[in-house]
C-alpha cells in the first residue's frame, strides 16, 4: 500500500552532498580508486583521551537518561569554554546539550518560527538552514555571499531584505561551504541591524576553532547588546573529530534555552550519557589535539590553494576557516553539477557541486581538505589532468 507523504515533505529534497557520496562509494565498491573530497568529515581519529573517557563512563554504568538539558559537568565546561574563548559570559543554565548542531538548528527554529515568519539565510549555505524553516512553515529569504566580496555580508542588500515578517537572521561563521570568516567590522554592522530591527540571531560557530593565517574568530554574541538576542550553536564533530558521536550544544539566555528544551525533550530527550561525559574530557584536556589537527589543516589548505590556482581554467580564493575550498569552475562552461560529475567519472575525485548550497553556489565546487595530504596531492594532480583534457 502506498501512503501519501505530508505536504511539508515537498520542500525537503535529498541532500546532494550525500548523493555524491553515495555514487562515489558505489564506484569505490566496484573497485575504482576514488578520492573523497566531498564530505565534511575530519580524517583524524577521535583523540584517545576522549575515547578513554567514554569507555570509563560505560564501565562505570553511566548508561541512563540524563537531564534534558545535559549533564551538569558538561554544561559547566561548555559555559566556561565559551566564556574563555569567545568572550561571552555564560552560566551552565544557559547551555543546552544537543545531538549535533543539526538538532540544535532544528530546535532553535522550531521554538521561535511561526507560519509565514521570514528568516534571513546566507546563500550559499549548509542547506539545513533553508529546509528546516521551510518544513516549519516559515520562509527562508536568502542574502548573497560573493567571492569578489571575500564572502562578507553586503549590508545594504541584507537590510533591503528585512520586512515586518522578518524574525531571525542566520550566520554560519566560519562558513560551510565557502570557508569564509566574517570580519569584526561585518559583525558589528550586522549586530546594529539586528538590534535596530529586534531580530533573533542564530550563529552557527561549529568551525570556530578551525581558523588560519592569524585570522581571529569573533563571536557575534560577544558584541554589545547581542548576547540577549543570539543563539550560539557549537559542537564537537569538527574540531575534535567526533562526527559519529553526535554531540552539539547551544548557548543563549535562559528564556531562549527554556523554549528550545521543550522542542528537544519531545524529539531527542537527551544526548547519550557516556558521550556527554567524554566531551567533558574533550573540553578540559584536548586543546593540544585540536591545535595539532588545525595546523595540519593549515598545511593542506596552503598547498591546495596554491596548486588549484596554478591550474589554467579553475581558481579559488584563500579561505580562512573550516576545511573547505570553494573552487570557481565557471570558465569550464558547464553547470557545477556537470563539472562535479565529470571530475568524479574522469578523475575519480568526488566533490560537491556548489548548487547544492544555493543559487550563489552555481559555478563552484566545494572541496573538503579533511583528507590526507597525500590524497589531496593526488586528487589535485588528477583534477589538473582532467581540466587539461577538457580544454583540448
């Protein structure tokens, strides 16, 4: 028997990122040597101290429900970390532990967006920020991030998009997919706009520890008048290489957290108890591990940016955060999806078409350098050969 899906599902397409990954994986299973540059997954193992803490928690029998909000020790450590690293004074009861930033995104929007409310969202962006509000009956309104502007926000354009239905602004800083980092000047102007129009800000800062070339990450909640209107999203997947552990968090004033926990308790209940205990150890003892990974990402980025810009026919800017390069392939004369398919089939290199992240991503490919240095070298050699073959 066939059942009709809910109408809201019409706005939820399957992820193009996962579609590329599935095709690349099938090719690999068929014996082809595919290099994966499509997925935003660190190639490092989770630091041993974190794994050991999870094991000790399991051995101790800590396998039961926790508070909906998360265990007190972790909430305290998150508040302390955010205060020390982002300059925002949080208390433990201003923290909600979530199952990854994906759940935090959903909870922050489901708690505040009504039917017809508008939310300003970057273009290009991780598409959860388009499809989650759409599924809730809200209206995502995009503002453009352009390569020629180093992926900073055009404040005049953003201001022009604000209406009496606008309720929320989303920023992803550093950016997925561009790797761009918003400057303090940009964030100060954005904060003035948010205050003037009484808007809630959702700030996805999952990549805040992965910045390069002496770039300073600024948390918008640290700016005057912004803590009270900002939901800061963070987590452990990227900097600590814990993607499969599924642990994130949000920091916000108590009233905002109280609203979000009502969504959280009816969808998730709580994050895994032993994972939460392991994350306490991550925040306390693993700064050196994070720095070692960051330095290796820096090395890969420096190599890849130089090597890609030496290939006639493609180019890229020098991203300052995350572990992505947004490669400009416009001169190849094909859509980003066609170029992605060409590189996968011809070079056996998997990358994501920029169109997967919105209309401003058309003409680009997202390359993830969260892979070994050797794989990155080989992948770019193959890309070079494939571009030269295409241009003959």
